[in-house]
C-alpha cells in the first residue's frame, strides 16, 4: 500500500497563477484533510471532507477550494495564487471523522513569487 | 476553540540522555491528545494518542506520554534518546467528538548530539 500520495512534490508559481494539488489514499478511508505548514505555526487545517460527497472549511480556507472527487481522491485548488500561500501543504486521511489517527502524505512545497 | 502550546522551539540532548517535550492545551473538556513526529522532508507519523483511561500511554519507538488534567499537559518522554530520534515533534488536540477541528502546536525541533 502506498498510503497517502501527493503530487507534485514541489511547485513554483507566479502571483495570480492557478494550480491544483492532488491527493490520493489507498486505505479506504472515509475522511480526508488538507493542511498547510508554516514555520513556527504548526499545521493549520484548510479544508476537510468527512465523507465522500462532503467538504467543509477548516481554520484557514480563504483563497482555496477543494473537490472530493471520489473516496480515494481529494484535491486542493488555488485559483489565484498569492505570496502568502507559500507553504508546505499536507494531505491526510483517517478511517472515520472522529478522534482517529490521521495518516499524512509527504507534502507539497509551494513557492509563490 | 482549543489551542496547543509547545513552549520549547528547539531542544538539544545528548544521545543516551532522557528527553521530555512539553505540551500544554487549552480546552474546556478533556480533549483527545496526540503526539506526531516529522522527519526532515517527510509527512507526520503518529507516535501515540490519549483518549481516556490510563493517563500514561505508550507509543512507538519507545516514547510515552502522561496526561495530567490538573496541569492541562500532555508531555512526551523517552528514557534514552537515539540519534535517529532527531526530528520535529508536534502535539495535537482534538475536541473529542470530531477531530476535523484538530489543532497542532508549533512544534519542537529535537537535535541529538553524539
């Protein structure tokens, strides 16, 4: 099992460009999450999907959109990238949307110039 | 909303020495508590978690943590540190009924001296 995979690993964008970060899990988990990690701030939840067909905002959703394409895949889209979105983005999944362990992908390092 | 404080940004210990990483949380009830570890360039891996019951929980890689309700703390310990333990450690808190609102501390970076 690959666990949680993310593409791309690295990306450089210019201000105003758009892009989609892809995430897939092969553990048959119901819940999926997108976090951003910034120095000195830990991880902050952007959006989550408690189950297939549902998505909800997390702590820092502004400037992002998500799609739960199917049970396996959960994508994060930046419509018009800004320098403040320079960060490392992590996707995670868990079996249920309860107090359950989350499994993390390797991350995508995004730089917006 | 709940919050998590990890007071130590960076800790250096000698290999073989004991380790304690501090975590304090702010929440009205007893939350679900987690410790994750992140090696350079990697995602996070769960070390251990506390939901209820025995306040001393054992995790992987020889780590343990103790929940102290009176101090709102969930400190991580290891009796003897190995060079491979060098990493960043994150404490996390979830409300208990829904970990979609999980909050992470800022992290503590551990350096291990030979």
